[in-house]
């Protein structure tokens, strides 16, 4: 594993965690993770010919669910930097020409020379320092079509002090320090400053998790 850029973050995973990520998420969620992700992807209202950029795509679990909504002209590009994740992702889609993988950081500027109908990021942006999150959003702005949607599946905004004790204890034990900052931010206001509007929210896990849809302004 290369040296971590963000030592206090949880988004740069060890090879062991990367290799066993899906299993670990199933265990930590007591088996609810797959159903939750399936519901969140359904809430994205994916159309048959959509082009989708999956930023921080991991093992391809989310992309596999998204691909089930696509027809022949639909497409998915997944971005990640983990060799273990890449192996699992490409294995899932070895026979599916609609889906590609690119080994690329999402927290540094990039240009794929392509614009997408939908951009999706799942439980990654909360793990970056706030100044780095701006770079991630700028990459989304650059690559989403006018009128297209940027979907952030991550923690909702909430007051951790108001959480039941056992929920708070788990959050503190599992999450990195950047997550504590993330839940305090007004993300609709932040995204508005980057040219997004028409926000739609779907909530899960007792409203602690949110799918936030932000549409790129056409003017």
C-alpha cells in the first residue's frame, strides 16, 4: 500500500480491507448493507441510456446494481486507486462492454474528456479534509452535463449529541475525524456555490444516511 495522503482519514483503505470490503460492510451493517444500497440505487431513477461516473467505485458493487437499469447504450465509468478494488471491479464486468474502470484519484483534478448524465459518490467524500472535498466537487462539476445530476450517498447532517448513546458510540468508534466535520456542514448550500440546485433528498437508517441529488444549473 502506498503512503496515505490523509493519515487521519478512513477513505484510503489497507489491501486487506479493500479485498474484503463487501464482506466487512455486510458484517458491520448486520446484513442490511446490500438492501440499503439496492434501495439507494433505485432512488437514483437511472434511465436506460444514462452515462454514469462512479467516483470512488470500490469493488463495483454499486456499479453492478446501477448497470441493471441500463440498456446497450447506457454506460458506467468507475474511478478508484486500489489495486484490490480494481481486480474485483473488473472481474464483475469482464463480459460487460458498457462498464469501464480507470485507476484515478478523485481528490485531485482530472479530465476524462467526457460528460455524464449522472455522477455518483458513495461514502467517500466525508473522509476527506474539507478543502479537498472542494476538489472532488469541482471534478463532478466538470464532468456532469448541464441538467445532469450529482448524487452523494453519505451521512446526513445531524447533531451527534442528540443521537442515542449506542448509535453515537458506534459512530465515534468507526468513523474518522473528518466525518465529524462533514455532518455539521450545510451541503445544499455548499453545492449551490458550485452551480448545483434543485436538491432532492432520500433518507435511510433512521435519517442518519442520505442520498442527496443535486442538479447542475443549465444557465
